[in-house]
C-alpha cells in the first residue's frame, strides 16, 4: 500500500469511527459514559496516526471538527483530540 492510499484510508477509518461513536453516544441512555473506553481508543488512534505521520495534526483536528459539527449533541467530539485529560479521570 503506497503512502497516499494509506493516508486516505486512515482519514476514512478515523472519520467513520468518530461518526459511529458520536451517533451511538447520542442514542445511548448512558451517553458518553457508556462509550468512554471507545472514545479513548479513538483518541489514541488519532494520536498514533499523527505520531506515525499518517495524518497531520491539522487533518486530525479537521476530522474531529467535521464530526462535531454534524453531531453537536456529542460534546466529547467538539473537544477534539485534546480531550484526553478530561476523559482519563
């Protein structure tokens, strides 16, 4: 797999994962609390993709912002990749 294909795939996978989590956390009676571990995993995946230079920090932030714009009820998503400290507690 070439780097362009890997980049595009990473963007698509992260966006789909965040989209699914946003919808699920909104619909769930327990909300964000129920999906806390999944949200943290998406956060870790985002940070790893940036560390591996599969995404730039700006691209990662843009993906989180796009999903947050479609799902404003999912407050965790609007915090973007910086939310780790608030969820880790």
